[in-house]
C-alpha cells in the first residue's frame, strides 16, 4: 500500500491575540478535534504525519493518517 509522508511547517503565526480572539493556538484537524495545538506566538509550528489511501466504502476521505507528531520551534522557518 502506498504511503505519503506529509510535513507542514507554519511560520508567521497569528500571535496569542488575533482580532477579538485571545489565547490563540494553531493545529491540524483530523475528524472533529484539532491535534498538535501550538501557541499562536510560537516562532513556528511543525506537524509531520503519514497518510495512506483508504477504502472509499469504509472511510470518509481518500486518505487517512496514522502517525502524527507536532513540534514547536523545529525546522528552519520556512513554509513547505
């Protein structure tokens, strides 16, 4: 089965306050709940995970994810 490694790097985050919102965090979302929340004032946020094709009859999306990690301040400060 094919797998795809995904690495998301976010920099220039919105800050802990953004408009009317306070205590802002950024995250990736799978299903109903966000995962790997990082404070909005972090220098950057990094999420890494592997996705695999799913069976259309048993899964809501064509790709599903398995292993996922998030780190604050990892990487080199550029979006990829």
